[in-house]
C-alpha cells in the first residue's frame, strides 16, 4: 500500500514472498508478461547511490505521478514476487498424496490479492473453479480487469471473488463486474451441472436463500473446496493465536467432506529475525525487500516492498507494507490441530544465505532446490516451508 492507504487491522493485502522464493516448475513462464533477469547487478557504489536517492524520493507519494508514467504496483508485484505454476504443482502433489481418489478441481485462495494463482488454476483445466477472498477491493478489481480475462471466455463464470476478512468469510461480498454477469447467465446450466456432480455438496449456508443477499459469500452457491491456500506468508498478518485458530477453522469448514487440504507457506531462519535489505534486478525494474528490526518478544517486524523503475527513473517506495507476526512451525501445527485438522505435514527447503543474495538477478537463485517432507530440520540462515493441514 502507499503511505496514504489506511491500514486494516486483521488482513492487510496479500503478503509478499520472501526474498528467495521462485517458481519450482518452469521458472519464468509462470508469470503474466514476466520479465527476464538482467545480467547487471548493482555494485556497492551504485547501491549506496540508490539508497541516497530513496531518502529523497521516499518523501514523494507514488500516486502523485501520472498513472500513464508508472506500471501498476500490482503488475510489478506479480512479476517480481509470485510463482503460480510452482505453487499449483505442489498443491496438486499434496492433494494426491494426502487425500487422493479424485482430482482436485475446486480451489479457495485466501488473502488472494489480484488472485493470480486462482487465474492460473483456472487456465490449466476447464472443469476447475476458484474462490478468492481479500480485504483489498482495489486488488480484486484489478484482477477482474487484468487477470481473469486471460483465462478465457468462461473465466468469469468459474471465478468468484469476495471482498472481506478471512476471519469473517461468510460476511464477504461478491465483487461484481459487468461482463461477469453476462457470462454467468450464459454458463448457468454448466455451473449447475458441476455442482450436482459433486454429490450436491456446496457451502451455501442453511436458511440463506434471499435473492437480495446473494452478494454475500454465506448465501453464494459454491462447490465445496478441495484445496484452501494462504500463500505469500499471509498468515503472518494475523497477530493473535486466537485469530490464527479461528482462521484455520474457517478454512476447514470450506473444505469438502470427502477430504481436502489447507496449505500455507512460511519463512524463517536466523536472517528472518534481524534488519535486512535485499533486492532483485529485473530487466525494467529492481524489486527491494526491506525488513525492519525484529522484536523478539512480540516476534513482530515490518516488511516494505519498493520498486525502482529504470525506464521511468522513478521509485515506488512502500508500494506494499505489512506488519507481521512471524509464527514458528510448532505454533502453526498446534493451531491447525486445535482447529480440527487430522494431520499436519511440513515441507521445507534450505535457501541461500542472505549474505550471498543481497543483490541478485530475477529468479535465478536456488531454482534446483526442491521442497522435501521432513520431521526434523536444523536451523539455517534462511528457509522456506509449505505447511499442509489434512482435513
């Protein structure tokens, strides 16, 4: 968010991937209009100059520039942070391992932001549906105009985006888009067949049939989800244990009674608990991850994402900022079990040390390192994890 954006208590817009996250399967082609990495990295002198310039430019607001001068901050985020194909590859793998018996078709992406993951999910199979939930209506509208239209003519009928808080999902409101309504009417019969083929199972709340309330998730007829996910460390936006357990209960409620999984990601390591500044240089911009001092008592820090635009010679400072509570793996496991999940599995990988990647190019770091299911893992400078809760 820009400096003028109001902070929302429970659910800031989707959190950013840690500084070394990249696509596991086919790096580069998992991004819409993705940039290739530049051969040039910053020297120490250039980095100091950039920092000096930031102190000046940081006083300016990004939205003071004419809109046609700057690319959307959402597009920059997608190009530098997200890797939907890699995530989907692991989601499918986890589902087949821990549930099996059928293909996963129905996804819910919490903290979805621009719902890039959901859009990619729909692109890979015409039988698939997706539900997205986020507090940032600007990001949801951007998705409607820029991501769903890349799915195909039926994208709007298979994607349902809701504006609301993950701690009160049934109160979330459907994001309306005019072409969406037209396509929904055309594909009404197809949707009805899909719902009936799922043994009549849906998440429509009992006693909620008023046509005037169809805009709320609680009254929206949806297939029960096979997978619910919360990526980009979004659960760190929930600071209280009670909030985390409540969210996990809502995720469990959305899953199919025939079996489903909840998947979230988390980062950690010694470098995650200190002040840190890292950057990736892409062909047209530099992405900067800035981590503030870490409070070891509350286990909180503030993450800011900046974009330095080479062509425009401008900077979008604090394009997105998050107040995070960095949870530990045992805490997440305990909360998932308390919420009612039958089993919890950890998939981890060691990341390259932060001192070696303060300046890097694109997504070229550690692409050959795969996640592995583990029960014991020694502390590292940096690690990433998928956490899988099985219903």
